């Protein structure tokens, strides 16, 4: 029943993901044009270069408004993934028809008021950039530049001369009837001085030049990965990852060999001949065979955490599958967010099934309680975090704030897909009639746990359990953070998948070792301990977030800070649940194995 259910859910998820993600096309779906054809050109957003989350609508800045020029392309309606990505596409204030060169041409002439001058001045000082899409190709540019004046002898002068670019030059590469690349350049001489607080008369202009190239259309997106700093240091990147993985695998291998040798001696000691059996005094992990399978406290919470961890593990596996087949190519706008929403909704049945079936295996009774707890254990904190951060984004009038329509779509997905699948999975798990296979019977009364030294406490073991898995992934974390919270492009998913597999292996081995040491010390409360030790890597990742924010990034401001630490807290919490489930499952397999190998009385 369990395997067939998981296979069915997996098939549905794969089909839905491919149908929902392959959506990124321009309005000209085949990207083929004739001379003079209008090409889709959209202005997206603008914001501080060092604050990726703090973005605003392009026309929140006082550029030439759409009403001041003729637009032959209708506004593009963003889908779910694009909105979650902060995209707000509107018709760009430029007319770039296919193969039509243009000398400097005016877009509009306008008088900037003092308030508008102050807006531009603030944007230039904060290194604002803008983003556009031309035939689905991303374009970036800066609004202006500033020059800091040298201080005088008294050290009083610390002002800056602020210039706004008023001319934009587009150079477009084409191959036959298709657009291959587009570059935007600003004329350093065509600027307007905005240093003084006064009205400014400005003429916004642009020019276009078309150049033929032999680059095929199929390779037009390769430059985005090739120009990434990740690609410039790809060999160093591979070497660092391999070196880290080899080191961790060697340590894990030594740990496994030592553990196997110790277990072998234990098996010899705990399986004497029948004549000596009565004289053999039980000690160590065999001594607690009547308590080791005693169900944990807070069974409902434990089962719910196990169910959510199973769902998130499945979610990550499906994301890797889509990434490895090339779905998340550079600047496939919103594809990752769409995949996360769709797969999370469709895999909620796995959470319900895993939580309910495990809950009933450990003699739980209230299946409604376990489903409510499973449905809210992860999505509850995520919803509260989103509510706070979305309120912050609304206060800042940022494009990171989701419109009410998108919020309603997500609510409908949760109501019509996530919740019903969670209930169906829970019912299937409740009716699975599977039993918890315990090799040894459980005593009626638990044994007293002996006094243990400080290094065998839960917090100390969590620190030890989380450090080794974290050391296997910390190199990769820099590249991932630089991509998610910066402007680098991450495309080497093969390395990331290898690192993820190493993370799972190390987490499992470390938890098995710590569980053995805990049982050898006659501490039979290993259930929650194994889960907490497995998930402790998530706490190390969050600690790295603090280091990255202060030492490796230039992010600033309340909005960016709250977005970074808020959403990273949710992601690290998800890792905690997922890796906690992996750690517990590995420990459960190990405990069952060693107690099957002895005679339980």
C-alpha cells in the first residue's frame, strides 16, 4: 500500500510539474521575426543593487510614463512564479522593432520636479539598477553614477556629485530571423547633474544598433552561465567540493569501521554459550533492550515532524530531478517558485500518509489531531513569517509584496489541493494497518537513566551531530547564497546534487554513531535525540546566515534584513525537519538491526 501510494503521488507530481513549469515564452512564441516586426519588450523592476529583495516597479521612479509614447505590445500578465519572484512587467518605454537601427531619438522631454529629482538622487546614491526583458532576454543597467568630492583641509566636505544617465544605447545581436543577445550601454557624457535641489529639464533619449552574429539560437542563454563568476572558478569550485567531500567521507568511513568493530565485539560478548548465559551480567545497550522501543513522549508531535520531514525530502528530490533535466535554465523567470508551490501542494499527501501511518504504528488514536498538527507544523510558521514580511513589503511599496490576487490563488491551492491531499494521505495511512516492528518487547515500567556527563547531553550531541554534515556543505553554501541573495547565477546542479547526497550520508552515519553511544550509556530515550541531532545541521546553516550577511554581503536596511533572516529561518527550519527525519530513520534501522542480533529476554 505504501509503495503504490508513493509511486502514484510521484507520477502525478512529475506530470504536473512539467505541465506547469514549461511556460516561459515571449508573446512571439517561436521567437521568429520579420524586419519591422514589434518585439516584446518589458520593463520589470528597479532597486538597490545590494538588496535583491528590495525592488520596486520600474515606473515608481519618474521615468517617461507609458502614456508618453506609442506602445505596440500589450502589457504582459505575470504568472504565479513571476509574481513570487517580484516581477512586475509593463511595456518598456522604448521602441525596438526587429532590424530597425535608430540614431539617438527622444523618448520624452519632461521637467523633473524637486521631489522627482530627490527620487533619482536617492536611487543613484543607493546604486539602483533596473531590469528589463527583450524577447525574454534579461537586460540590466544602472540609473546613474556619483563622484565623491575630496575632503578639504578641515575635513568638512563629504558631498557627492550625482549624475543621471539620460541616454541609453541598445546593441542587439541577431541570427537570421531570431534575436540572440542584447546589450545596454549608457553614454557617460549624456548625463544630467542632480546634485542641487532644483527643478531639472531633461530629454530622455535612446539609440539602437543591430549586428549579425553566427551564434545559434539554441545557445543564446549560455552566456548567462559562462559570464557568472561560478564558471570562471569552476575548476577551483570542483576541487574544493571534491576535497571537502573526500575529507568528510574518510572521517565517516573511519567512524563506520570503528563502530562496526565495536559492535562485533559487543555481539560476541552478548551471545555467550548457554552454560554461561545465566552468569552473564547484562550491561551497555543490551541492558536496556526492554526500554529502547518504548514510544517517545509527545507522539503526535513526533509523528507530525516525521511526516513533514518526509514531504520536504520528497520535495527536494523532485526539485533536483527538474534541475538536472534542465528546467531551471538561467533566467527561467519564476520556474523555481512555481515548482516549489506546485510540488509542495501535490506532496502533501505524503506528509499525511507518513504522519498518520507512523502515528498509528506507535499506538496513536486521534487521527484528526495528527492531521491538523501535520498541516500546521511547517506551513503555520511559514504563513506567519510571510504575513509579517509581506506587510513590511507593502509598507515599503515594494514588488516583493504579493498582490491580493496572488494571495488568493495560493489560498485556493492550499484549500483545494494541499488540504484534501493531506486528508486523503492521512486516511490511507490510518487504514494501512501496518505495525511497528520491535525486535524486543517493552517493559511495563521504564528503567532509570543513569547520570550522564555534560558531553552526552542533548545540546552537546546536537552540536557534534550538526558540525560534520555542515562541514560537508559549507563551501557550497556560499555559492547558493550568492545566487539566491545576490546576482550570481547558479547552474551547476550536478555538484549540488552530489553535495546533497554526501549530506544525507554523513547525517545518517553521525546519527547512527551517536545513537550507539547513547544506548551504550544506557540512555534509552533516543527517539527525539536522533531527530534533534539529525536536524541540528539546520541550526548551523542559520548560523552561517549571520556570518554571510555581515561578512560576505553588502545587504542593508530593515526590509532586506527582515526578508533575509525571515525566509532563511523558514528554509533552515525545513532543513531541520527533513534532516531530522533522515537521522531518525537511519537510527531506527540501526537500532532494529542490533537488537535483532541478540536474544531479548
